[in-house]
C-alpha cells in the first residue's frame, strides 16, 4: 500500500509533504516546531494556515508546474502579513538566490514579516538570515518526550523508511535524514536488511567519534567497506580500521574492529583475516593454548557487565573457499566456542572443555587453507539497552573487553 506521505515523485517534495501534513494535523506539534526553530508568531498555532508547493491564495499546482515555477516547499502563514518559508533539500543545493526569489514573491503577496528556515542534511551552510536545521536534528527533536504523539511518530517512521529507500536508489549518497537511536529489532519488529544497513551506517558514524575507541587505536578517518551491496541476507557488516595497520594493501592484511547486524543478534568482533601480515600471524601462533586461556580470563573479567545482561563472548575460526571472484563464500569448516570452556573451573552452565582452545591455538600453526579468526561479543536482541542509544556504549564496552587480545596481536603484552 502506498504510504500516506508518498504523494510526489521527487524525494524533497515527499519529505516536505510529510512534514506539512504532520504540522497541519497536530497543532501542538506545529507550536513546538515553531519554538524549536526560534520563530514567534502573531497568532496561535491553531489559527495558522499551511500550504505546500504553492503560494498562499493560489490553487495547488501539479508537481511538474511546481518544479517549473520554482515555488516554495512549505509556507506557514497567518493570512495577513506574517509567514514562515520552509525550504527542504536532500541532494539538491541550497542557494541564496532561490530563497530571495521566494521572499520577493511573498512580499508581493502582501507579507511583511517573512522568516526563512532551511531544512537540509548535516554540514550544509544556510545563507545569512536563514535558520538552518537538519533532517537528522528534526528526527531527534521529534523523538523527545515532549513531542511524542501519533503524528511525530509517523514522521519519524517515514524518515527512517525514506532513508532506506533513498540509499537503495543511490539518491542519498552521503549524509543522513535520521540519527542513531538503537537497534529496535524484536519478535514484534523483525529484522530487515535495509533497516539493519541503515542502523549499521548510523552507528559506525557515531562510533568513529568515540574517545575510548580512539584510545584503543581505532582510526576515525579511515573508511570501512567501500560498498555494502545487496538487498537481502540475514546479516550486514562493516568495520573500523586500526591506526597501526599497514597503510598499503587491503584491509584484510591487519586485524580490525567488525560490527555485524544479524537477524537475531548484534555481533561485535575483532577480526584476524586469513591474509593478515606475517608479524601478526606469528604472534597469534606464538600465543598457544595456555596464553590464550589467560587472555580469555582477562576478557571475561572485562566483559562481566555485558555477560550479566545476557551477552556472551566466543572465539571463532572459519575455513571457506570461493568458486569465483564475485561468488559467495562456501563454508568448509567452522569452530565456535565460548571462552568459559577454556577456564580451569566451570562457569555456571558452561562446562570446562579445554580441547576447544587447544584446537583453536593449533589452527594457525598448521594452517593449510583460507581461515579467518575472530573473537566476538554476541548480543541477542532483547539485551537491555540495545534498543536505545545505550547500545553504542555496549558496543564500545565489547571492543574494550577484547583489548587483551588486541594487545597480544600487536606485541604489546
């Protein structure tokens, strides 16, 4: 079924229409919006009029005519001398000339008090005399407790869906319409690939700013995957590089921080690729089962708060091959075990089985195939905090908990 807000073909027009409808339907939301952009009105919000893709007093125009004439996106007015001009942009550029033309047209219609608001992506500078706000800022404001209601929730949901759609259409190539506010997947809100990809991108954008990860050696300026393709699948992943990696060669030559959104859980990992550089491979070989057991104990202590919430930490080794350069991987063998199995004493229901860590330690020494190694923190959907911005802290804690392994691979311990 077509969304209520999808009445136009141009993305900017669809978004403007969604905002206009919600402000018109919920006058308390309108009042809050005006206060948020710092505009005072001569009359109460319930007495204001709102028009889109046209001028006050004119009949609605077709989208083709609107584009040809260059009409304002939204005009909120008092049917007298006061009005608010709202110009919406996603990919198109915002120009002073366009805003001035709109303002001159409105003055010819008798409006003397004209306010201008530019609604754009982050990082776009608005011309002088124009209030600059962003779509992601609007999304955040709509989610505040004082603004929550049927129409604000509808607009937030539409912005999330629009972001996924525009990214798939390669219309939204950079910037965001929303902001990260957790992973909401559950039985009532099942995983979808498009939403998972959107949330992964938003989360990594914020994690690049994290001071704890920077102290761990994460490189905030380095890109992750050059392209995340596909529209299906049960998981989507990306990574954060480390500063001390070799500056030449592929990312598979050095350990990195991997974040993966799966259909039933979030996975935070340190990945040791098959083609990792020789010094790192040798350090992994030299660890042996005894030292790995000691490292596992340190990681479990550091991850205690995470495991108390239902998360667990596991080691992972994957052997695979490919039929062609673009073909999917074929799994030949896989080893996964929880770190508690390597410890001298049983831990709750997890029983001691040191042979797992011994096998894991032996694999890099006797490797004759394509094997990737990982340490992972597994966070099931429903873990407290995952459905909010607190999930960012849980992700940072997960990578921080695995620091003893990183230190060993770097030769720092």
